[in-house]
């Protein structure tokens, strides 16, 4: 008898995107990161990363703080409790999907 796991659509559609998942994975470890660091780590262009960060912010997975540092704009992203919980659930669903549990 084959063990059944969750269907593909049980995966969080917000996190089921390479750039957004990478951003959340980074923030799980670091708690916060600036835009340039995330841009470098995700290999995304500025416009695409901005769009993906907006999606994460709209889902309340991250907060985005804009400030100035030495007269240059600085954008800092922080993981929220909602984002952390969503990531943990996503990882558990992937484990189930791959029959690793």
C-alpha cells in the first residue's frame, strides 16, 4: 500500500517561487538583510527582487524598512512570525511531499 502525502497544491503559493523562497530562507538564518545583500544572493535584478519583496510583504511574511545611510537609500527586510511559520509549514509539506516524514 502506497503512503499518500499532500498534493502539490498544498504548498504555499507565496513560497513556491525561487526568489521568494531564497529570501525567506536567508531571513530565517539572519532575521534581517538589506536589499543589496538579497539581490546578490538571489541573482535577481532590482525590479524583479522589488516585486518579489512586495509580494512577501503583502503576505505579511516580511517587513520592509526604508531609510538612509550616508545619504544613500537603504532597504532592510525582516522576517515576521507569520513568515517564519509559513516557512516551517512549507518545509514540513515538502518533507511529506517527498515522503521524508
